[in-house]
């Protein structure tokens, strides 16, 4: 099993949807572009959003176990995936990359 690098690539915010549909939040997503997290195999990194983890964890698990070439050539790097969290108001896109380093 390998480690997987998770990089924040893009953040969006849909203020029109927030204004019309969302109740006020006490804490919004606080990741920043370029933030990097390392998953030790399929284990969620410390301080990683639980909701975002639900969206990406199956791809992290697959990459950590050696899977590649999702959807027959979707990604230029066959050992990677671009996955967004499931927040419809503030989606974050994460680049997942299998590392050569073995998980602990």
C-alpha cells in the first residue's frame, strides 16, 4: 500500500446559491489553494474535512492499492485523479496522486 498526496487545486464559491438556500454556517471550509495532505494508505489525514473525505476516499483507497488509469485515460498521469468535494455551495477540487512511498 502506498501513500497518496492530496493537493487543493481549486476552490469555488456560489454566493447566489448560498444566499438563496443555505442557513448560516459557524465554520466554512478553510483549506487554501496549494494545501497538501498526505494520506497514509487509505487513512484520512489529520485535519482533513470529513465531508470532503467521503467524496474522495474511494479514489484514495484505490490509488493507495495500485489502481490506475481511471475511466480509460481520463487523467494524463494514470496514477492520479481530480476529485471535488460534495459541497454544492463551496466545492473544492483535489488532485490525488499515488506516491512511490509505502504507507506506514
